[in-house]
């Protein structure tokens, strides 16, 4: 009888050790940012806001796509999503040389608010998911 209790106790102990541990921290849910967005960037000084179209493809935390101004061609973007935070960068080719812009923002449903950095300068930007995409969600 005592031998059976020892075997049962050892088997129970072995199961406790072999059981996978619960994750130390629950994974943060990634914001869903895939689709078309209408972007508005603050103009220089008191100038009007600059409107652009952002198209994002999302695979897990990785994003890629294009940002297009009304009078320019689409520029490729690449970046990441971490929880509700989005970050991406792009390189524009200008007559004065290449310019890199780094976008960072916070996603809240069908909107994004953040800042874009170009060299030493920062301006605010917002984005709203296109109405067709928002209606489909």
C-alpha cells in the first residue's frame, strides 16, 4: 500500500513538473491596421494640412505599403505594429536629395494620431480609415 502511494505521489509530481508553465505575460493584442487610410499632416507654419493616402498590408506585427500625396507618386513604407503603437518609415527622392520620414503613432479603432520626424523637425499627423474599409469592419 505504501509503495502504491509513493508511486502515485511521484507520478503526480512528475505531471506537475512536465506541465507547461503559464506565460509570464499575456501577449498584447496587435492593432489591426491593414487597409486604406486618409492621412492629414500639419502644414508648415500656418499652411494648410497636407492630405495623403496610406495603403497598409499587415502580416502579424510587420507592415508594408505605400503613402501617396495627390501630386506625387506612391512611396513604399515599411514598419511595425506593437500593441496599439504603429511605426513606419519611408524615403522620398527630391531634387535636393533623399529625405527620410519616420512616422510614429497610436491606433484607436479607425483612427491614428502621432508625429512624423524628418531630420530635426517633427509635425503631427492623423489618419482615418477609409469609409469603405471602416464600414466593412
